[in-house]
C-alpha cells in the first residue's frame, strides 16, 4: 500500500531539512559573527502545502498544516499588513491580518508546483486582496463624507439604547449557551454533529477573546478543533443559528412587554420560549 502525500512528506522531511541547512549555511568562510537566519517561508513550507493539497485524510491535512504551514502563512500576512498598512481596511492591524489569513486559506488548494515559489505566489495573492479591499473601503468612505460630517453631532439617546441592546444580547447569549449545552445530545444524534456543536458553544464562551476572527476564520478554527468537513460544520451551525434567532425574537418580545424592574430574568424567558 502506497503512502499518502503527507506520509511521503514526513518520510522525506530529513532530506528536505538537510537541503535547507545547505541553502541557509553554504560552506563559505565569512568574517565576523554568523548571520542569523530570518527565513520563515522555507522550501519545506512549500512542499508541505503541496502535500496538504493532495492529501485526502483530514487528520493528516490538519497535522501538516499546524506543524509546517500555519506559521509561514501567519507571518507572511503579518509582514504585508505591517509594511503597507492599508489604512482603509476595517479593524485593527490584527483584525486585518486574520482577515487575510482566512482569505489565503481559501486559496491554499489552488497552489501547485507549476505556479512558482509558494512564497511569491501567496504574497501576490495576499497583496492583491488587500489592495482591492482597501480601495473598495476608500470609495465607500469617500461617498459617505457628507454623512460622516453630520455624524459628528453625536446622538446620546441612540448610544444609550445601543449600549442596553448589547448588554441584553450578552445576557441572552450566556444563558442560551448554558441551556443549549444541556440539550446537545437531544438536538444532535450523530457523534460528529455533537462534537461540532460543543466546539461552537466553546467559541461562544470565548467570544470576547476571539473578536479578531471573522466568519471565514471561525469556520477554519472549528474545522481545526473538530477535524470535520466544512459542509457538516455549516449544517450544525445553521441549526444552532435558527434556534438562537427563534429564541432571541421571543426573548425580545417578552422583554419589551415587561416593565423595567420586572421579575423575569433571561433564563426564565428562554425557558418560556420553549413552549412558544
């Protein structure tokens, strides 16, 4: 039985490492201190990407990705954002970086050896994405210049309502996660679906620490946590999303009809929604 592409990659890894060592440290005498290696996207990462794209086993794909692909992609995106800034893209520097990482992960399967060096290929793809996104954001900002000038007069009433809405949503989400956690076995029959559901709930609990991720990046994160296919993840996520929206609508309806200082708390309201 022949080895899989990732198996072959690990089998040949000592040879790749030896070739890299020769490339980085040629047998040339130099004066002074030995130069420090700053290469992060090595030929080994390129070979790992090729093996990743040819591999059929999700477990093996995840292993080679986490060990030899994740850091080079992460560092490449960090360097591009730090160098060119792209000031009109949404979010902080870290937000932009994770957005570009998520985009490159979508493009990863399109890379093949005949497209040249992986570093050059993904650098161009990342820069083109950032340029297009930045230009699009600039055009939108330019078209809204007059509206932005008017918005300098802040509407305190609306800000207070928005703050209350966010606090209410936070309370509801916390209670929803705790209740759904007790119902996973009832709502999902397959073991793979249960694993995905628990992963989604865990991300909900950690949501304050992972706001830097956008939707695409979260799907990648769930896939790495569960080793399940994207279509299976989408199925469970959509089921949970429908449940969340249904209960939140009921929750809002009851809250809006309850006088301030009333006796209903969030957990009670969610339980009431079960029978509506």
